[in-house]
C-alpha cells in the first residue's frame, strides 16, 4: 500500500514520484510529420514495451534526435538498489490532539530505538517523521504484527516538571512487505508505476535521509549545517545545506544531490532577535508606547512557532525541553497581570521579582506567550540554534538570499561532489543495513545532451534586417521596428518622487528619452509633450491619477491611453494602487518607472520600457518566422497555446485565497496573448473555474482570427495546454479533473480541437554542467540544451530543456512531462515548439526559462492583489501568525472572493500583464 501522509502538493511542494497507474499506455499511430512513431524499437535505449504496463502520462515511444550533441555532467549519482525485503510500518504517536512537528516525532522514534527498546530495533529502522517506518527485517511483534510503546523524552529522575515527563504512546503496525524487485522491473519498463513502486522509492529516500535528519536541522528533502553561514540581518542567518532524492531513471536508479539554502532564526537572546527584526538597538522600541499594533503583529508573525528556552539570571540552566512561542502580549511585563496560585493578581514583573528575586531590566517591554500559556519577558528567553524559518523571506532580504544561494556552475558542481563526503552514505548504519550501495568515490554522471536550433524571429516593416536568429539565447533590436507597433494618442507623466529629488529638468529628460525610444521601434506618439505633475504617494493615488487624467481630457478633448508613473524605491503600495486604477477601474494602460533608474537611464532602459508599452496598447513586438516553427504556425491546423498556473498564500496566512490564471494566444503567430485571473479556495491546486476560463480564451482566439485577421477558419484544430505549478502526485488529478473542463469548454463552442497537455516543472534540483569548452559565457550549458535520456522517467514522455542563457549562478532547466497528446506530436516537435515559445516573451530580447504563456500565467497570478482596491485594506499577505478556526477562515475567504474585481473590459483584450 502507498506510504501514509505523503509530502504536500502544489506550488512549492517537492517533486516526487507519485502513483501512476491510471490511463493505459497508448500506441503510436502511423508515422507522419508529427506522428510519434509506431512503438517498440523506435529508438535505441527505450525500455521493453509490454502491453499490460499502464502510465498516467503519455508512454515514451521515441527519443528526440534534433540538434547538435554536447557532453555534459549532471548532479546525479548511480545507486545500487537493495535486494532484500523491506518491511513497512504505520506509525501513530499520541497524544494526537494535534499534529506533532516532524522534528519532535524524529526525537521520539530515535529515543524509542536507542533507549526504550533497543533490543526490538536491531538493526534500527528508518522513519520519515510522519506516518511511515521501514525496517530491514520484520520487527518481533508477534501474531498481531503490531505493538505500542511508551516513550518519554526526559528521564523521570531529572525531570523538572511537577507532573513528571510527558509520555508519548507510539503504536507501530505492519502494513506491507516491499520487494525491491518491483523497482528493478519498473526501471526496465516491465512494471507499472503503481503503489508498490511508489512505496519502494519512498522507503529508499527515507533510508538515505535518516542519518542527516538526526544530526542536522532538516526539511522534507534537505538538511543544513553551520559549516557555511551568512548573517543577513533582521534576525535571519543563512545556512548551506544539501538536497538529496532517490529517483528512478531509464534502466537505473539515481540519487539527485544538490546544494540548498536554509533560512534560520539567529540563535541567542530573543530580545536581541526582536530588535534585529526592526533594525534597531533601542530597547524602548519593544514597549507598547513605541510598538504599534501593526508592528507588533508583524513581529508576532515572524517569531511565532520558534522554540525558546527560559534563562533566569542566577539560576542554573533549565534542562526542560524548549517551548514554542505562540504570540506577543499587547502590554509590558509591568502592566500585564494574572492571577497566581494564591488567587492574587500580580504583574509578570512582580512575579519574577517575588519568585526568583529577579528584577527585570526592561519591565515595560512586551512579553511572549509560550505553548502552555505562560507569559515570559522577552529578556528571559533564548533561541536555540538551527531553527528553520518557515516563513516567507522579507522582500528586502531576497537579494541577500540570492547572493548566498548563487554559485557558478563549476563551483556548484564541486560543492555537489564534495557533498558525498558530508552525506557519507557508506558510513551510515541505515544505508548499510538496508543494502543500498553508493560508491564513496562516485563521480557525478556524464551524459550526452543536444542543443536545439533557435527559431528565426521576424520584425516589422522599416527594420534594417526583418529577421534575426538568436545567438546564445539573446538578440538585440538595434535598427529594428516592432512587428505591429501601437499608437499612443495621449499620455500623462505622474511623478510620485519628491520634487527636490526629481526636478522639472529630469522630468523633461525622461519624456524626451521615452519619446525617442518609441520612435526608434516604430511606436506612434501623437503628442510628444505630455501633461506632467508631481503627486503625493501618501494621498489617494486613484484621486490624483483621475485628476491629472482629467486635465489631459480637458486640454486635448481626449483622455490619455497611457499613464506613465515614476516611483521612488520601495513604493509597493503605490504600484499596486496604480495597477488597480488602470487594470480594474479605468482600462487605461499604465507603465511604472523607477525614479533612480530612469533619471540616469541609457537608451537601452527606455527600449526595454517600449517592449512593455507596445503590447499593453495592443501591439506585437516580434513573431516567430512560420517556417522555423511549423508545428505552431501550420495554417491548416490553427493552434491555440494556453498557459495555466495557481499561486497559494504564504505559509501561515490562514483564510487567504489561492489565485488562478489562464493565458492564451489570440493571434495566428502565437505572439499576442490575453489572460483571465480568478480567486478560489485556499491552497486548492486544481483550477475550479478552468471551464469558463478556457471558454473565454477560445472565444477570444476565434473572435480575433475572424475579425482582426480575417481568417476563414477561425476555430482552432489544436490546443497545446501548458500547466505550471503541479507536483507529479497531481498529474492524475489534472487529467481526470482539468482536462474534462477544457473539453467541455470546446463542446460549448461547438469545436473539436485535439488537445495536448504538458506540465512544466521548475521546482526541482536537476542541474546540467557543460564539459570542456561547451558552455556559454556564464559557464552554463548553452540555451537550447535538451536532455531526454539517462535521467528521465523510465516509462513516460518527459525531457529537461534549458532554454535560456545563463546570467548569474547555475541555470535550472525546466522539466516537461506530457500527460495527454491527441495530436501525436513527435518528441522533436514538442521540444522544438516549447523552445520556440521561450522566445516570444514580450518583456525581453532574450529567451526565457519556460514557455511565454506559462511565464505570463505566473505573472498574472502574482498580480492578483491588483484586483483589490488598495483603499479597502485587503491585506493578502498578512495574518496574526495564529491559527484561525475554520469558520473564521471561511468567512475571510468569502470576503476575498466577493471583493475580487474583474479586469476592465478594455484592458482584458491586451497584454496588460507585461
């Protein structure tokens, strides 16, 4: 049976191989331009093709062959799988009134094996921290194959609690025997990816993670050491870590090893941590007089859940287990009172003076409430080391995290190779006892990749060279005009920066540079002298924009169709208000510029701004040359390409909704896109409104082709649907629930296009490193590097494509998995069209890491906050840091749904999201 309590899903969920036992494998059709071939033997190296083998996604029947071959290294190591039976046990730990942290569960099972019943657990079993325990031999539990143990983490003789140490009841029940032979058969293509295979892979992952999980701080698949750290301020310290995952591949089992980054709470006095969070050393900042309610809740969200120990000056160190911090009091210790055991009201400060003869140094500072309800002054609490911060990194710290996490390819590869010495598979008693074998001198795998040819891109009339072939994933627009330039009828320039920092001369320079850039790319500006004014970012943004727009209307008898705004650094709230004004309220295109960038900007800066402005006003920047992307631009097979994504609220943000987005092209050249965005149930991965969203996209496509392009056959015959943001465990659900919604939308419009559904994965740890001189200037593999052998799925059609040129650090390829294909595309066709779609991203003159419609869907989701009026105080990222009851969470979610405003009808037909 499958492992219990398997890891989470959705955005941010780890990539894992989950059940794949649904759809029967489909045979190939007759060879054709896009046909996939006719089954076994289509390419050397494919697993044997057995008719009884089932898959969720499309069965691989061939490999790609296009492109030039290069030699690369990948961060995978060969592992020999065991041949002995593995015994699977279900774990129940009580008291179970709440889910215990994985760290605590690991401590309980470790103590059970080493102290409470070592004779039972010889050799020791491995545990995943939740519901699954695996043993290399059957545990001696008798006929029932089940046993319950009492586990105490403290010895009764040394316990400081009046009630004695807490007792955890651990019940283990035998649920299955795992024969690793099923894995060997699966790798050879002789076994479906069913629950037995899933459980076997899970068991091997638990085996390799057991040792480091007991030694180091860990999350699901990574553990972190303090060998390499960086204090980035704000109470956060970064630790270098290692990711490891056992993964099946064609004919072999591999361990994927990578470096990772952990954000940790800074160890030391909690008092200091709180001051660092606010970037101050002034203790009075933590008193109710200085600490506003909003700031207190912000700090509470940051530190809630952290484990703390009590330190009383003059008292011996407590050996009690750390307690979890729940919330902060609104009052200081000298004002906060409670009733003591004698029934008298005393303040917290009085209690510690009377009980411990300890005078608080900062009696006016707020207190912390810990798990048992006790109120303790901040100055008496200590934060133990190695605590992972499971909260979003503050935006101002993102740059520091990226700098720490970024390593050049060869440096990263060396760190990964060194990781085997840290992981020490050969020295782990768990790895040895289960019969896993990783050569201690193993080298990262070497394999062959292919580099695809980029598509040819077309620019508009008046260009010195109308076509260009990207080189190294980039191209420039020098002396080129947009394929379809827009017209700016009237525009206004609104400056939200202080006048003494952004004076009239600078404003006029910005206006001149913007006009010149527009002319260079073919954009028509009917009035080169905009109305410009300075605005107050503290006042109503909506009112000010409406007033200045009204001045334009009064002077020129026409309202502006573009509002250009100059913003100071960090003006996120102003940006959101501007986008709401344009996208939701008025339907007027808006373009924001950063003050520091545009006042000293070079020509290239305004050229990049024009890339965005043109598509926002209905233009098209460039299109792929039809002959170079035949699969996308076949006139006999009109093709609509869709990109879909879901984004979930931050951890701990209860009662906040998830947002969904669907983006699709409306033109025949797959360059002009429209979008739809909806709000749905919190943390729900599947898109509940995909039916009406798809119907709107299809209608828009047919309307544009008929009325704008004058096509006689406006309906699409093919849909290529790229789905972002789902883990492999969700593939079957996407097929069973989302695919029918797309088909229903087609039926409602009386069209019957053939559908190809592809999942694009970004959240994985597979990396590729060029050998010799095969890399680009950044040391990464060249743009267009594709790998569909050696490290891919044993049965199903998938590949890795690194479609972008490297800039900083090590590039991450996108992982493509084909779930459904009625169009019978060849692997070469699918890889080529996916690569081509990475070149039509309107914001840049570089190929991007994922197909443009998927990238756009991701942006549309992240802009969902713009659909709320910022003046109505809908705080999407904020919550108190406390668990909400179900009724409150539902009520909050309902409020977010009812206040979500649709796009303005004018803006909905444009690429407003660029």
